[in-house]
């Protein structure tokens, strides 16, 4: 008999809205014996069947829902159908935009909680981030193999979030060939080398694709400062679209070395790029003190807030770099500013950037709102999935 999780009185409301998480505080008891990652039925306090999901006893999220359909069994066929649907939903995006890299499965919004699958040319890179995804790893790998028979399947389950699920970091080949040191991918009219074995996330910040492309409009003849450059992303789009000079800043020498290779790969003028290994917080101060100015600045920092307790400190970090950026922009200059902290709401982020402009004594407009690319969908019933927020601001005059 399948085990069941019984919810406390009237705690089924979020499930009725098809939100896929059940927090430990909503559970009154568990009937039957069950191991982490195995499938449980979820019942209301009155015994009504609500959903079926993966049990995760070490996480605050006790169950992640696989299905709201009582007739749907969780089996290899289930994963095959969900994966196929997710793959199909990206096929036009890839075909019409000359992409060879794309997020094919974005976890909860694709009905597959805890599972990420990113395609990099002939490789699929997977992250199994929940007890449920981990439990079905071999079946999922078999489905991926049948959907893309020639692909190498590589696991990058070395993200910190696994710890919360009681899982250890894990990486390596799941099927097919070992990936080379770098995989070449195409994004719009540009090429990048991605290090899928050791790079950040699964190798590349696929979520920023549309925002990198949006930079093209502002690049011509511009002097661009690309902060938190990683392997060059925004900077390479700027060079491609006519920037006079691009300064890429990152604290990682490896990332900047790959940035240089990416510039060469696209036949762009290496003399127009300046790659500086430095802490962004420090170098922005140095540029302020030396009165250096730019036409376009990009601020794409790593996640500053991992937990609610870190939000205030994160807010100070965002304000600091945005304030300095507004001081370094020429009048009419453009700021691309981002936060990928899921806990930071768009409203709060906008307020922080507004406060930064005010303290920098810079009149500024928001001319565009940005988010994660469409292969990172947000389920309407799961707003938690909307983590990447961005704005394009135009700096006006300084006021006294
Ligand atoms: N914009 C990039 C992704 C940026 S990821 C793209 O489109 O591909 C964030 C980057 O910030 C990482 O490369 C990391 O090495 C760098 N980083 C983190 N903290 C930093 C700091 N204090 N100063 C400079 N770089 C930092």
C-alpha cells in the first residue's frame, strides 16, 4: 500500500490552487512506511485525495507534487511524458533563434520538481535537486537517452540546495561520452565555450540570454562596463554590436580567461576589451575616485541573499553597487541591473535601485523591465519560480 501524508485541518488551500509544495508545518501525520524520495498520496484532514508527490523528510518542503491527477502513476512512463512535453515546448525557441543551448526542463514549472535539464549542443546537463528527483535518477536518465539518443548525459548535482534535502553533492557522466573541457554553443549570432563540468550552474547563465540580446540596442560606440562578467556574456554582445570599449570585471581569473577565448571565438577585437580580475565593490570605488565614466554599465551579481535572514545585507549590497554605477554613468547613460535572489521581490529591488539613484543624485528612468528567458518559465501558480529580475535604467542629469 502506498504511504499517505495527511494534512492538518484546512491546509489543503495551496494544493487546491495547484501549488506544488507542502511544508512540514502543514502535515499532521504520515501513514505507512516510506523512504526519502518515494511517492506518497496527499490527503486532506477529512481524507480527500489531493495529489501525489515525492516525500522528503529532511527538507522543510516535506512533499513536492508530481501530479494532481489520481489516475496518474509515477513511473518511468510518467517521466517520459513530462520530459517530452518540456522538450517540445522549447523546440521552436531553439530553432527560430539559432540556439544550441537551452534549458529543457525547469523543475516545478515543467511539472518536474527538483529537476533541471540544460542542453549544451550534444550534451544534456542535469541537476537532481530534490529527494524525489534523486530517487528517479536512473529512470529519468533512461528517458533522456531515449529522447536524445546521441547526447552525452552529464550530472551536475553539486548545488548547495541538495544539502537541504539531505543529499550529498554528486557529479559525473550518467550516459554516453565524457564531455570535453569546453562545449561550444551558439546563442543568437554568437558563440561561447561553456565548461559544463566545472562552470557555474550547469556551465552558462542561460537565463540571461534575452537580456544579453537586449544590450545590443545600446552598444554602438559605447564605453561599456560589464560587472560580474563571468565568461563575457554581456560584454561579448556589446563588442559584437559596436561598442567602442568593453571593460569586463570578475573576481574569477578562470572565468576571465574563458572570456578572452570567447572574444577570439567570435572574431571580435580583443584590443577593444579590457578584462580586469577584481572585486566589483572595490573597483567601482576606484573608478569613482578616478572619475572614470561609462555610457553603459551592467550589474549582474551572484545571488546576495540565500535566506530571509540575509535579505537586509543583500539589500545593502545591491544599493551599494547601484549607487556607485549611477555615479559612473554619463548623462544619458544606460544601466542594466539585476538581482537573481529569489527572495528579493521586484518591488523591493526597484525601491533599492531608486534609493541608489537618489543617493547618487542622479535623475533616472526605468525604460525596461527584464526577467529570466522563456526557457526558464514561471508557473502562474508557483511565483517562487520567478527569481531573476532586472531593469534597464537611463541616467538623466545629476542634481545638486
Ligand atoms: N553576467 C554573466 C553571469 C554573471 S554570474 C553572464 O551573463 O554570463 C556572477 C559572476 O560574478 C561570477 O562570474 C563570479 O565569479 C562573479 N563574482 C562574484 N562576486 C564577485 C565580486 N565581489 N567581484 C567580482 N566578481 C564577482
